[in-house]
C-alpha cells in the first residue's frame, strides 16, 4: 500500500497552486493599472478635443459676425460640455487687439484661450487668428 501512494503524483501541491495564483494576481494587477492609465489619458485627450472645438467655434462666430461687433465679444465665458456622462467646465478667455501694422486696414487679432481642469491640474489651449473687415 505504501508503494501505491508514492506513485500517485498526478496532481499539483498546495504550494504550486498558491505560487501560480500569486503570479496570476500580479499579472492581473498590472493589467488593471495599465487600463486605468489608458483611460486617464483618453479622458485628457477627449477634454483637449472639446477645448479645440470650443475655440474653433468662437473663432468661426467672430469671422461670421460684422466687424464692428468683434470688439464686443465677451472677454470671459464659461462653457459646460458633457464628456463621458459627466459635465466638464471650460473657461474661454478672448482677447481682441488690433493687429500690429494693420490697424489702419481693419484687421484685428483674436486670441482665444480655453482652460479646463483635470485631476487638480489646469490645462489650456490657445487659438490665435485674425479677423479682417470686409469692404
């Protein structure tokens, strides 16, 4: 009977099973951390894309309005957009200055800065364009 017990080595020992589970757990933890990092970067990219859209929208509105109204664009606005089922707040700062060397010809430089906060860090996007008076 003793010989029969020693030959039965077809299974795994408890130590082997625990080591395999530990290796699997470390691999899963690494995968979860990688996924969380990828999701955070993706969210940052989505917020930046929304900021670009907002700045382009403000610039297009300025190009389409009468030249006399360009100086009346509000200097600071707050825009709330839905990003990933949550509300993101963007601050839009607009500065209009006569373009150097072209002020006689009715050309205004428009600087649009869009700011947002992600993980307690402020990010910004700057769009500069010129608006010309049509004759």
